[in-house]
């Protein structure tokens, strides 16, 4: 599974403008504790910025300081990666190492992570270009919609483009008697423009030609894998179907959105976008390799999973630095930053092959969560769990309040269940709080009493029997 999170945090500067201390402070707003992991990530990212300021001959020899995060599930490894993705102005990809398999086995090719990262970089760069030309695209689209609503004397195509030769020829035939008619036409067009901008014409129907964007579904199994062959086939067949159009009736507001997108595609030079994106991947790409411990382990004749060490050896050249072929061109991986993470309950980092260990010089261990950490997780982060439930129920007019002793009780129950069953860290809070608010969430729209106070007594009444019964808590919590 690949996760790419888009979006900006407006109150923070871009990641390449932040000092290590600022990066840690920004992470503190969303992730409780784990100071060592935050420091390691902040230093590694800042070193990326420092390298880019060096002379080219020196920068080429400065390798990224890749990181391994060691800690049980639910302590914040993935959350740190998620928040970095939101802050980062760099192409960022999160992928599970266990999804890859050795060549010859069923699974994804390890090089697909670089292709996915390149796709992300291209989309990021394209969106930035779109922001630059949005105003021009909207103006062009507006003119084309007005041409549909009020066709002029000149030959206006279905796409809204004016035939300038015909316009010049026609202007030569305009007599002085037609001048008032021209003035009326312009006044009518300006009135329509005003109404269009005010949204008064949104429900009017226009008939226009649109391009067909449906491509035939073709899957070809090849040495590159089905996903890469599918991309190549789409590229080859795209030109065959790109010119086909069909007439379609749509509302003015829908036509405006469609034409804006079409103008953006026309104004953006995708070759320039692709070149910029490739440079961006090579100099600023970040890949978060989760579940690295699942592929740790050496070959043994009795092992049913014979591809673990093979996957490590396939990943090794990507981390060391190699060239990967993508649909946009060749990508060198020498300076992509890799952050690996795993629980390492059964295995340990030394079970990785020595060559791969050497490519992750920074090791940082995340601490197990305590009761105090659970209390802070419930209340301190910007979008803490309790704040989320308050906001959800507030949409139905319910004012939900938690007393201090209720928060203490929830934290104690979460820690107790983690001790009695599997320790899943902060994720236990989700199951506990969901169980706690089950009745209020179900009865919410029908509750006559809109002010609901969650006290320690209410927490004990809802959870104590379930927690005491260990067999039941294994299934419920």
C-alpha cells in the first residue's frame, strides 16, 4: 500500500526553510514524546538542505544519512512520517517493505517505489504550475463559455477558439450602419460576463464538444511487471483516442470547470514539468520504508518464506544508488533519503544483511508509551482524539465534555489492556474511546440532553467489566 498525503500546514514555513529545532517543534504539535526520533529526522532533513548549498563536486560525495526507527506498533513511527509528508515540500512516499518480493515471486518489483515517487513528484510540480497559470486559464475559459452563450459574428469553434482570418475578412465588410449592432453585441456580452461571474447563469445548459478520455483496458504481463507495462501501453494508445470528441450538454458551471481544466492542460508544458520533477526526486525525494523488520532474517533451508533475504538484496541497490527507468526518464537514487521503520519484536536490525545495515547509519529507538503519554495524546496534539470526537458530535448539537479524572481513567484502562493483551500503543486509545462513546454516538441525534459530561464514573461503568474479563477484552478492546 502506498500512501501519499497532500496538503499544506499554513502556519509553518516550508520544510527546506526550517531549522532542526523548528522541525521538532512542528512535530511536537502532532506527535507526543519520541524526542530522539524527531531529532534524528530533523538533522537528516536539514543535512539535505545543507548538501544542496555545497559545491557540486563536494555535494556529489555527500551521501544521505538514512535512518532506521525501532519501536513497537503505535508509538509514533508512522505518525512522524505522516506529519513530515504534510510539512514537506519534497516528493514523499510511504510504502511497506513487506509488499515487495524477490524477482520470480508474485508481488511488486522494488523499483516500483521509485516510479511511484516520480509520479508523485510530477503531480506536485504540475500542481505548482497550475497555481501559476490559474488566472490565465480562468480568463480563457470564461471567454470560451461566453462564446457558447452568445456566439459572435466571427466563426467560433465548438471549443471557443476564434478564426482570426475569417474575423479580419468579415471586419472589412462591416459598414458604418452595423456599428450600433456591434456596440449592442459587446454590451450584451459584458452583461453575460457579469452574470456569469455572479453565478446567475450556472443552471443554464450549453451544448459543447468534449474530448473522450476513456482508454481501452489492456494488461500485458512483461518483465517490468503489469503496472509498468500498463503505463507504457496507455502512452502508446493515448494518441489514437485523444482526438475523438463527442457533443455533450452540461450546465454552465460544469462547462466552466471542464474548460478551465482543458486550458490548464494546454498552457502547461508537461516536458518541462517532467524534467523539473526528475531533478526534484533525485535531490529531495524521501521514501519511508515501513515494516522493514518483516523482511529481516537470513535464508534457511526450512524457512517457508524464501524471499526475505532476496528482497533485501533487491532493495539494496535502490538504497545504495542506482538508475531506475520511469515513464518520464531515468532517475538516479543516490541522494534519495530512506527512513525505515519496524517493531523488531522477533528480529533485530542486525538480522538485516550487512550491506543493507551499512546503508542505514542512524539508528533510533522509540520509547514505549506510559500512562502520562496516553493522557497527553488524548488532549495535547492539535487534532487530539478527544478534540476529534467533540467536533464530530458538535455537528449534531451535542456538547461533549471530559473531566480530568475521566481522562485519567481512559489512560489507565488503555495501559491496562495493553499489558493484558497485545501492546498496540496509542492505537488502543481509539478502541477504548470508541467503546466508551458507543451509546452517545448511537443515540446522538435523538438525545434530549445535549450537554454530555464524561466523568470517571461513566468511564468505569462503560469499560470496567469489559477490561476485567480478559477473554472479552481480547475481542472487544
